[in-house]
């Protein structure tokens, strides 16, 4: 093999390996990009309540959706609230399992307008993990959040007077039998 052919083979192999590596990194890179920029209405996760509250208010509208075929009802307890920018607040959604069996579900979320995503901070949310809903039971699920006071300094987001927080519940897999239930059935 000539040196020129070796160089070409090395470059082509390196390009293929590089593209393979980028394909594995694409999802984490995209998720990081969305979290940092708020792209697509991706919200932020806060570790503490807001420290700065402004006199400016914003209306937060709550939206609830359920993936087709999931036997639950899902709705916000109140359709909207008016909050001060920077004020940490708690609101609730209500979920009822309308089936006769346990359901494991998880909520995906976003906000609109998209430009508000990087300023919408969740301190605690039912959407952070899968949840098992018991048959026929209704639960109130809290979300604790604030709209960062930094939004008032952003010339592109200064005009935001309302934000819609939207959730969609979807099926998250089969419920595994607990060891306790298996142990109880083995005793009988």
C-alpha cells in the first residue's frame, strides 16, 4: 500500500469512527443544549428557591395531556395563576387512574413560548421520575417553580406576559410485582 493510500484509508477510518462517536453523543449534547438555552420550551431544574423577586407579574397557564390509550384523567387543579417574576410558588395537578390495575406512567413537559424555557425553573416536580398510580385512586401532584428574574433583563424575553406549562403523561412500562406481594401470596 502506498503512503498516499494509507493516508486516505486513515482519514476515511477516522471520519467513520468520528461520525459513530458523534451519533452516540448526539442525544446528550442535544439535551444539554436544550437545557442551557431553553430550546423547544425545555425548562431548567433549580436546586433552591429564587432569591430575587420583582414587582413584574406573569400569568402561568397549566395544560395537561394524556397519551392515547393511557387510562388516567389528568388536569391542573387551577387553570392559571398570576405570579411575580422570581416568586417561588407551588401548584398542583390531579391524576386519577380510571383502570382496574396499577399503571406506571411518566410526564414529559415543556413551556411556551419557547423563549421562556431558559427562565422557567422547577425546584420540585412530579415529572422528574416515573410514578405508579393505584387503581381508582386520585392523587394531587405538586410542582414547585419560579420564573427567574433574569428574564426581565433579556431584551428578547422582556415581552413575555404569559407562560404555558404543559405536561403529557405517557405509559412508562409494566408494573413489577413487589417482593412483599410475592411473599404474601407464597404464605397462603
